[in-house]
C-alpha cells in the first residue's frame, strides 16, 4: 500500500491507547474462536463413516420414555438391518455430583455396533464375564487416574440400587479407545444392562430399554429402514422415532441447550460492545489529528485519499487484533478440550472460521471507520488549521 507507513504511524500515535484497544479486540476474537470451536464440535457430533451406518430408535414422545425389550427382536427382522443393540441412560457421577460421567447400561453386543471403538480382547472377555464390570473410555481413565482392576464408585442421579441408595460400585475391567479420535465412547462408561435391570428396585426399569441402535447393510437405504422400524410400533403406546446417529445426537444436544443460539447471542453482545469501544477510539484519534489531516490536504492529498487512509487505519486495527486473537485459539483450545473431557474436539481455527473472522474484522473496521473517515474527508482546511 502506497501510504502504509503513514497509516501505521497514525495508528500507533498514542501507543498506550492503541495497545489497550488491541487487547480488547484480541480478547473478542479469541472468545469468538473458542466459542466457534465449541459450536463446530457439537455440530459435528455423531458425524463419522461408521456413524452413517447406524440408526437410533427412541420414543417419539420423549427420549426419557422407555421402550419394550421385545421391540428389539422385531427391529432385527426388518429388511436391511444387520444388527441391533440397546442401551439405557444411567446418569453417573464420580465422587461428587458435579463430576458427571456419561454412563450407559448396554446390551452384550453393544460394542459390536461400534467398530471404531477398540477394546483389548482380554479386557473385552473380562467384561463379558464380569456382571459387575464396567468399561471406561480412555479420556475418563486419564482424567481420574483410574487403572484396570480399580473399584469405581458411581452415583446415579436417577436410579437407586437394591439397598435403596443411589451409590453404586463397579469393577473397572477394561478401557475403550477410539480408533478415529471421534468415538464418543472414549468419554463414557458402559455397564451391563442385565446388571442394571436386575439391581434397580421394582418399578424403576422393569425390563425396559432406553433406545435401540441399528446397524444397516446399506446406508443409502437408511430412510426406508427408519420408516419400516417406526411402522412396527405405529398407533401403540410406545411409538418410536428413528433417526440417523448424527440427527439423534443433534436433537439430544438441543434438548439440553441450543449451542448455536447461545454462541450467536454471546458473540453478538461481544461484537456490539467492541463496535462501541473501537468506534470511540477512532473518533478520538481523528479529532486529535484534525490539524495534521488539514496539512495533508494542504500539501496535495485529496479528500478521497484522506477518507481511504482513515478507513484503512480502522480496518488495520481490527485485522491486527483479529488475526492475533484467532491465532491464540490454537494455544488455548487444547486446554479447553482437555477440561471438557474430550467433548470439544476442535483445537484450532478452521478455514471457515478464519474466513468468517477476517470478514467480521473488515466489516467492523469499515463500520466504525466510516464516520470519522467521512468527517476527515469533509474537513475544511482553514477551519482545521485555525483550531475551529
């Protein structure tokens, strides 16, 4: 740029003010990058090549409504279904109710439906033969420092055991690992459904199933198979809704919170505040340089040139802070990922996020720069030099 040195000098004319403004911009775009990582991680939950072959069947009315176990045999007979497993929500917590751990009671063939989950053969055999045994994901094992053979106490937020308390004790017999780093099982615990069903007092589970997972032979036939599965319980007291794994995961997340709306709302507030802050900075900077801008016009700079220089200064300020803020995401996102127990999988800013961030920086720079730039362009040389 022809006048880059003039724009840079004007930008850092008041170094302290500029640096403090930059820190605010960096913080805003760092927050944008971190929240976008959260949004993308939740949006991609359930997306995998293996996941495309799976369908989840739950109650149409509510995901907390159980289904009869007999439905599994009927689903298995549907043309195109390769295998069927089932699971129940347990709702576990370790040591403290705030240390929640995703815990499911699953059928014996549950892991066969998830080829992306790896368990040592000896540990899988131990799990199959130990009714009180559990398998824990490698993320959970690392987080709490567990090892195979440990006694693991868990609290259920919902289900009591035989003694009437919600305190359960299990034997850790194996570790689940993800082959593609995306399997949700690496962040959860599975226990035997039979143990869960027989241990809860009468009236709690009663042989019912939380949801079914079906693996299909041809993912292109998923829509037809889903309709066929739902037709099995049509007009009954347990009508079902069958979806792809990705759709089911997205709906489950939305029932807890609309991540997209939350992220958009927070960032809207942050960037609105940023517009006010940086806009005030630019207005003040231009007011302080009124005589300098008049001199530029006196020596031959056109009004358009002065307009473009002030606009460029504003955009450069936002771009500089935005690039640094987005760059810092790669340093802080891994920390956020580790603290989330692996729920946040994106630890860097993708091309789409970079493009959106740069676009926002330029747009905000133009918005906050247009008014001071317009005033600079309309500046009367005589009045400006006279201090009026």
